[in-house]
C-alpha cells in the first residue's frame, strides 16, 4: 500500500494521484492499493468524490486542517494513517 498527500490545486493533485496510479498498474505488485490524503484547502476546497467517481484500488481520506503549523500537520497525517491502517 502506498499513502500519498498531493498538494496545491486540483490539477496538481490529479497529476500526482494518476502518476502513482499508473506506477502501481505498471509494477503489478500484489498490494497495489493507494491511499490518498486529500487536504481541503482554499486552492481546492472540495473532496475528490464530490466531483469524480471512485477509482478501483484508491481510497480517499478527505481532511481539512485549519491554522495548523507544519509539525502539527505531520502529526495529524501520521495519526490519520495509523487510524486507517487499524480500520482494516
């Protein structure tokens, strides 16, 4: 499983997501699941699934972090990943 956190606007996020998706398809690993931490921001305020259909082998976790410093964000993301892994 790969966990990514694309940043900035919608086009940049899509570029990162589909680059990893293509990489996983080409490598044909057994565990080719992708988890996308979708940070809602002023550049891209919606959730992926608000606008697009679900994609096989990709799980989206939408979060909004307000007024968080860099270290707070890293800790939050680590906790979010831990929560996701424990939910399986």
